[in-house]
């Protein structure tokens, strides 16, 4: 493998990685890379062959004990030549000693099992325009109007580690809308919509129950072109699957959430849409 080297991604590489993900049909969010960069600046690796980028992976560290793998892509022209596995090994080495998660596309799940990952649930992407309905008096507010500590504390119920820097960027970047559902002075739901290569992407989508999740979906869709949205729904929450199907959204894409050990304890009953297939 003379001429192949692995190093950290530059700002230009991050945009290139996004374009590769778009070519794979993953519909990455526009501007996501800015939030990704603050999550873990050293967590994005690029494999170069004679100086030309040919493969990428993200291996992002959260806290002291968790990590997440994403953006594992080798360009079609170099597949089957061993470059991808070298990059994979470099990413996993960076996360050595941590519980590691990923969202694996169907065709790669057997390979991930060989690397010690085990499925916890499936994430199914549902797309469409949410049907109109009664919001049952749910009050939605701009998440930026609330103390950030409240938003970060709420997010922590659904994710294994604190990720404040990432969350601040994710909810506050230009071009996206973050809404919170508030009842009796408490945050009982949170959702973010952002432009995508195709349908606008919603994630995360957290809620204390389906009525709140439905109100957030409708509210976020009003900020999407034509109301068209896509949300990655965990089948570990049957109420979430029932909700999006009842709102007229249809499944278009599927991944498996997989971990190298037992799934971390999080509030799956309140998780109606994952934040990002790339960073968890």
C-alpha cells in the first residue's frame, strides 16, 4: 500500500466528505460539518492515495467512555484494495477502551458484527409531509429562548454522554430551526430541522409522548421547503413508529444502531428521532 497515508480532515476535506455521503444517498444535512467539527476536532480521518483523498471515517470521542463511528466511506474506484479497513482500524484505535456505537447500513452490518458490534435496534428513515391535526394545546417555543443548560440537561436523557459544544452548534447554526415543547415550566420535547440534500432533516426529536412529538413534527415541517421532512425513527420506540406512519410518512432508508457492548441506558421511550446517523 505504498503511497497510502491517513491523517486528520481539513475544513476542505469536511465538505468533500459531505459530498461523498450525498453520493451514497444518505442525504446529509447542510451545514452539519460545522457542528461536527466542534464535537471532536480530531475525530475525522481521511485516507489519501498519492495525496488524493480516497476514503474517510469519523471516530468521535464523547466524555471519557463513549465513542461513535460514522462517515465510513471508500470511494468506489479503490474498494476491495484494503484501504478502507486500514482507515477503519485507525478509527477504532482512536476509540480504544470506549463503548463504541454506530449506525450501520444494511449491506455493512455483517462486517460490523465481525468487528464486535451487536445490533441494539433499527433506525428507519421516514419521509413526507406530516398530516395536519390537533396539537392538543402543546406550546412550542424557540429553543434559543430557553437557558441552554435546560436544553443540554434534557438532551442528556437521550445520549450516553454530555455533548454541550456539539449541541450548541447543532441547534444554533444558521438555516436551521430548534423548537422546544414546554409544559408547566418544564422542557418536555425538543426537535431540530435543518436543510438537507433532499428532504429537510429532523433530528433530534425528543418528546414526553406522541402528542408532543406530533406537534413538534408539524411545527418543524412548517420551516421545511414544501413541508417535506425526513426523520430517522428508532424501532425500539414502537410509539414513534406508529406516530410517523399515522402522520403519513413513508419508510425510505434503514440502518442498525450497533454497539461494541451493552447498549447504554437512555430514555428510548422519549426518543422519536435520532440526532445524526454520523455522530449519534
